[in-house]
C-alpha cells in the first residue's frame, strides 16, 4: 500500500510539484489514455494541476483520494484546471 503524503508539512511550491508527481505515479496510465497517448497534452494537464494547487493550496486540505478523483474527472472530460473565468 502506498504511503500517504503529508502535504501540510511542505511548502506550497514543493507541495504542488509533489502532488503533480504523485498524481502521475498513481494515475499516469489513465491520464495517457484520456489524452490518447499525447504526452505533451498529459504534461500540460499535469502542469495546470500543479499551478492550480500552487495558487489554491487549500485544495490540499481535501483528502488525497478526493482531490485526485476530482482532477482525474477533469482529465476524463478533457478540462484543464485554471483560475481563468
């Protein structure tokens, strides 16, 4: 079983990158499938996730499972997280 990451002990920048890495390590195959194997699009999505987490660090107060599920739903629907209205 994977060890849970304690996000509250990391800086925001490190947290965003760590979350991005954790999301890819757990769900990389699914992400690649959602973006039809387009690695550039997958990386763009992961970068937008990291940016979203870095500008809204309170997201990491959610459970790890719920936040990963939410971002994976975005990927499934081909929606890139953004703060742009």
